[in-house]
């Protein structure tokens, strides 16, 4: 292992443009930039191999195991023959080493290969081993003349790099990448790859040096050394991702001034003691204390509130808005759809009807005089709580003293939209973002590490778990009979479909067809049906939704527009059509629309006869658990982190080596290490932490999107 060297000055060679690397040039350089985002020597060094091939030893043909994958053998060619005609033409050669014989077969490049091979000449052969009629065979092997240096085998495992078709056409295949990377490593010295983590951390986890790690990740002398390199570089990725998030969070806590809510007054106390519809759970009480501590600290709150469907996030948000009103501040609640905004308004206005709190609704549908009156009340301070869609962040909406902004289903909004809330007062308002999409702890640690993080992890008392069953299409009549029995008890039902129109490529149930089919089982006037989908006007959508909410219709036929927020406690059954077409988190979100009352509720997953293994796994998970966090963990395992829970596009999940699924323990260790370092040295000014600070290389004069929830 090389002596530890720490960063003392800005590195130079690794910042060199990629076209300056010998063997690249301007044309290939441009292609590398466009195809793989490789702009510098550093980028090339961090273009890691997919896997390695072991050419370090030569095996005996007679001892080749039947389950071997790639093998390397040596011997003399005993025969060469052209077999077959036209399309079935192939070149066959036989290699023997005294212990056995292996058949070598080529279907392409036959003429050129035949000219290069000589019977009786010794060769080294490498390739994927298979057996045909009991005989060892290698199709399209790599073959080279046997020399003294080949007899000893390679000194390291051969890397196989990812490439693209356009790069391969230009000669930049996996083997060419290996040559370029090898040449690059030969130019570097230990001073070019200094340590970037504290010496104490390297010793604690017995990491190999960064110099050794970057050599052995590309050209390891053994699989053991490759694993050492992989472990070191994975930890490094996770460590710096956590550090960047922690520094943003720390800076916000220390320097981001916020309004002080130091009073819990009459509005809060009166509502809590007289009008609160149910006793708060311990989880809700804990989260409320965390928020009260934030808003009384003099620093701006930027908190993510996560809770499963029906866990009572909205009542927590309402109590926070009452604290704001007690301190003469206004609040705004922003929801992603008019349906959800309308529902929040209806629920909150009803709860506050006995209190002197002015609550208004502002959406794209709010017009004319009503709109002018709401904007005037917001600006002169007569409005306490404004609920709405993205209409609330328009420039014309001005507040007298906005102190709290609540964003519901925050992943439905773009970062710039949420950022607009910051400019609605002299100091930015406190921010509370809420999501009912459970985020696995490992993902939350990574994607939301710069936010304060609260979880409501228990349901209100009296809620029963939803019974979830998978049923095949052939059981549709029985499913319909079950729904009829529920309606006969006075309950209501949802039927949810994935698409609105017929598709030539996907055999989704069409919503219109589904509506007619539901009507055939539930004919009027005995049954009444509402239909809601995204192409309806907001007014028609609201009318149809209200009919269902008020119990005028017993059945709602809908697309996934009802995925979030719709609250009909009397609805006890949901039938999800073509359930195999939905993602796991979306199925869980849809299921959350039932089970909101005190009655036993059901979710029936209807599928066609053809269901993939992945879809079967999703349906199985949903039938086995109602725990949104377990569902999210499984979703993370199945799909990876890319799109789960609308994770922010902050780049923190773009790891080259680490996986937040497989490397959960390492992620926790990296987070703990970061916390310990920053607790002792928040500005990273101690000598031991200077390598860490140098590695961060934080770009300046950029919009601090990561600070915005």
C-alpha cells in the first residue's frame, strides 16, 4: 500500500479535457462527452468496469468444470474445417492440450480467421464454455499465439466496460476503454490521487488507499483486491453524498433566519380543546412538538412530514396554521390538483366554522369578483389561511404577512414552483412539505438528508387494516356480487382503470368500456354511478366527485385521478382493474382511498390471465401487508431508487458504484461518520478534515435548489 498523501493543492491532470488523452482526440472526445458524459480524465477514471474476466491462469481442458462460465485454455490446433453452406456455414477448429480437446466455432469473420490459424501451432484461447453433445465447445473465442508471457497468464483481471453503439462504431468498445484507462493510470502518480477522507476513518474501516482502490477497481490482481477497492469507493460515494446534504442542512440551521412563533394562543387552544374531531395519536403529538420547536427557534423550518395514507397529516398541518394565526401570521396550503385543494378547503373550513378564522380557496377556476376579494384579503391581512393549487404562487398573489407554507404531495410540484413560496415575505415562511407516499428510510436518508424529517407511523384509533385480495378476470362475476353486497349495507365502491382511451399496443381496460361494463352489472335506477377522469373540465369533475362524496352515487368509476387525497369514509371497497399494469407504490396509494372510516374495507386487484413475475411479486406484497413503509422498501428493491416517491432531481442518487438497496448498512455508517465529523468540526477547518473540504469543491453562484423542499 502506498503512503497516505493528502490534498494540498488543486489537482491538475485529472481536470484535463478528455480529448488530450492519448488515443482519444477531438472526434472521439466529442463522442465520449455526448454518449457517456466523459469530459475529463477524472470522468474517464470514474467510468468503472461492469465486470472482470479472469485471464490470470490457464486451465487444463480435461479438468474444465461443466458449470464454468469463461475459461482460458492453451494447446495446439489439431484440425480446422469449414462446415455447412451459405447461412449455416461455420469454421470449426480443435484445440488439444494432452488432457482433452475443445471445439472452437466461428459463424462470423470466417475467411479472415481461417487465414490466421495454422494447424500444429500452439494458441491461448479464451471464451465462454458450453457443452454440445457432451463435448466442450467455445463459440467465437478470443485466440492468440501462445508465447512465454502468455504461459504465465495476465497479471490482473481484464475489465469489461460499458459502451454504446455509436462509440463502438468509432472503435471505442470495451477493450478500447481498457487500453485508454490503463494508459491514463500509467500517467498518474500517488500525488494525483490523494486521500479525501480523514486518516481516522481510513483506519477505522481498514480501507485501502485511494490510489490502490482506483487501480484495483479497474485492473485488480485478484477478486479479493477488487472487493477491497469496491468497498472503499462505495463508502466514499455515500460519505460525500451525505456530507453535502448535511452541510446544506447545517448551514440552513445556523444561518437561515425565520419568523418566530412564540405563542400558542386562543385559536389553537380553543380548537384543540373543543373542536378537534379525534384524539391525536402519539405520533401526531410527537411531530407537532418537533414543528413547534422549529417555528419557535428563530430559524426557518424546512421539514418533510411523511405519513401513510390516512395517518392524519392534514390535522397536524391545520394545528400548525392555527399557531401561525395566533402569532399574527398567514398560512398557505398548496395541493397538486383542484380536487384535492377543494377537499382540503371543505374539510378545514368545516372544522374551523366556529372560530374567527378566514379560510379561502384559490384555484384556476376561481374567477372574477371572488378572485379579487380573495387577493385583496390576502394582501390586507384579512385572510388567515389560503388553500389552493399552484395558483397560490402566482405573482399577483401577495400576502400581508405569510409565515407558514404547507405543500401537500410535494413530489407533484417542481422545485421552482415550491421555491416561489420563499419570495412571499421579507423572510421566507416556514415550510412544511407532506407526502403520503412512504419513502424507505434508506432513500429518505439519501434524497431528503438536507431536510428535517418527521414521520407519523401510526394510524388513528378505530381504523381497520384494508383486506387486499388478488382475483383473476374469470372471477369477475363473484367480485361484482361482493360489491353488490357491500352496497346493500349502505357502503360505496370505487372501480379504477389505468387508461382513458384504447391503445394499440397495451391491452388496458378502456375507461368508457369499463364504465359500460360496470353499468351492465349495476343498472340504473337501482344503482347510480359517477365517472371521473383527467380530461373532464374541472367543473364537471368536481360535480361528479361531489355526487359520490355526498352519497348521491354508490359507485365511482375513475382513472388514477383519485390516487391522492380523496376522502370518502363510507367507501368500503375498491376494485383495481388491470392491477398488473400499476406500480407497487401507486397501488398502495389507490388502496388508501378505502379504509378511511370505521368499517371493514376491501381492495380487490383484478388481473388478466397473463401476469409477469414482477407483477406477481407486486400483487403478493400488497396482499401481505398494509404497511406503506414495507411496501416502499419492496418497491425500492424491485424498481431501484430512480423514480420512487418522486425523489428530487438533486443528483444525490446518481451513484456509480453504491446502491442504497444493497448497501444500506454502509449508508448508515457513512451517515454516522459525517455526523461525528461535523459535530466536532462544523466548518471542516481542522487539519484532519482539510482533505474532505478540498474534495467537496462546491461550485459557487448556483441556485441553492437543494435548500428548497
